[in-house]
């Protein structure tokens, strides 16, 4: 009898969330859900067709462990932070879909690179070889977690395409500004644009990802369409949404939350259950969608369970001071 020993970062079945809506993995199925046939697709507006570029995606088996059961789609798309559209977790879904357009969309690669350029998002995905799917754990600094099937491409591919110069040590990633359609930006709840940063070796790590979709279909507006940073070993606020500029710089950029609350949010944002947030413990987390909206609590894992892949990046760095 073969007995499988679970890896230390895997979720137990009792904590895993059943996922019933993970079906739309093909373009034909996507159109079918809209009540459209293949012939009808020829007459769709360019924006709707272009939004499906790179789909369907193939699951990368290296990042699809059967013990990681995806969180139901309705929770992933209906319970999240996106301060541009409001501070309540229910705000982004309605507010990001009231006139805000993410097609067409351009992202600029700039700074200390050999190949500066501006890309249409769909052309960029194609140039980088299309999209793939990876199932990653998502850990929020507010002590809740999800498991999300992200579609997109490794950030390392974009780093290679940019051809950074030797003096480039960091990436500065900037989100959009659209006060007309983003109520949170009109309210000034943060300083905009939202800015995030990574060391260049973090960006080149195998886990770092630029998401263009979830569950095999284009990423919804409220989840950071059309380009979102995903760094699964870090807290969720590190996942800058709706990127418009990726700049290679020599000095460490200050990220938005580090500017707003430097005593609570550091540059690295690595998941470390041994370091509490000043206002709550990070030792455990609540699984979203496990039992209703809020599931059972489970122990928080170092680097969100990805210690094997990323611990070497921080060897010799005090992870209690460099939070």
C-alpha cells in the first residue's frame, strides 16, 4: 500500500475549500457562457475578443498540487482588497465594473533596460509565449487566505525581455490613475498611483508571476485586470493590480503601504508567522470559503509554504527587522 506523506506547505483536506466553478478553461466554453456560438464570435467587438488572448491556458503541473483545492470563484472575485475602488472588501466588485475600461490597455517597460518599450497587454502575452496556469496560495496580511488558480506568465520572462542593465537592482511597479472611474482615488484613501517594489532577484524567481486571468479566463476588473503582480510567498498587499508601468531602477523604491504606515508594512512583506503585525497576530490564518465565507483557522506557514523555493533569497537577512 502506497502512503503519501504530505509536504509541509500543503493544505489538509479539512481546511481545503471545495471548488465547483472551475470549468471555463476553453475559449469555446467562455463564449458559450455568454450565449454565443463560434460563428457569432466573429462579430464581437475587438475588446471582448482581445480580452481572451492567451486562453485557454495549460496547467503547469509543477504548480498544481492536488492538495491545494481552489477557493470558489465567487469568493475570489467578491472578497478582496482594491482600495482604488473602496476600502470595504465588497466594494471592488461593483465599483470596478461601472464604466472603468481595461481594454485596450498599455503597459510600459522603462528605466535601466536595454529594451524599453510600450506593449498592448495582449501583444505582450503573445510575445512571451502565451499564458499558463499556476495554483498558488494567497495570504493576506489581515490573516486570511485563499487558494487561487492564476493564469499568466512568469515575471522572469518579462525581466529577460527588458534586458536590464547591470546597475538595475530593483523593479518599481506602478498601477493606474483614473479618478473619474475609481472612487477610492477620488476619496484619496491612499497616495496614488499605487506603487510596489521587488529586488530584481525576487522578480526573477520562479514563483514570481504576472497574472492575466483566473480559473482559465480573463482576470476580472475587481481582481486587478488586466495585469497583476503575484508573489505567493509574500503578503497579498505586495500584489500590485492593474499595472501600467514596470520600471527598472538602481535604488530600492518605497512601496505605497510602507510610505503610509512604515511601522506596519516593510519593503519585503515576506510571510513570517513569527512576526506579528502591530495590531494582530500572524501566527494563524482563516481560510476564506471553507465554511461559508470564513472557514476554519490554520497555522500560517513560513513564506506561505514556499520556503524551499525562496528562503535562499534572504540568507543572512534578519527577517524580523526586514519585514
